[in-house]
């Protein structure tokens, strides 16, 4: 008897869209996340993270690779968040000096 092991086709850092999070009313696209962790299976599952740090688990049959546009949107949202956090840090550091 041979045992087969399912390997996850995506790896840490890949951009994925979880189609299970798609909403029809009101229309919303599936959630885009980066693979934070691949959980063993079978079947394997993915832990995805949003630009805001929210994590969720996605099943392999519900995910697909993100398009170039979806990856660019994710990266832009992440940069906006980081910029906002840096600005907040500067303001907080400045308020301690006053």
C-alpha cells in the first residue's frame, strides 16, 4: 500500500484570492491575502494575511493565484498602512517631547 502526500501548490509569500469570501450582494471580490503559513493536510490549508494583519484559513479548492492588478492593490494598501503607522509613530514621539 502506497501513501500519497498532497503538496500545496502555493508557498509562503504567494498572493492568493480566496473565492469563498466573494460576496454577491452587495458585490464584493474575493479576499486577497499572502500565504503566511501552509498547514499540513490532507488536504493542505493556507493561512492568509491581509494588508491590515487580519489572518484567516483558506481551503485549497477555494483559492487561486492573484492577478497582477490584485497583487498591486494589495501592495499599495500595505504601503498606505505602513506609511500611516510611521506617521503615527512620529506624532507620538513628538508629543513626548512637548
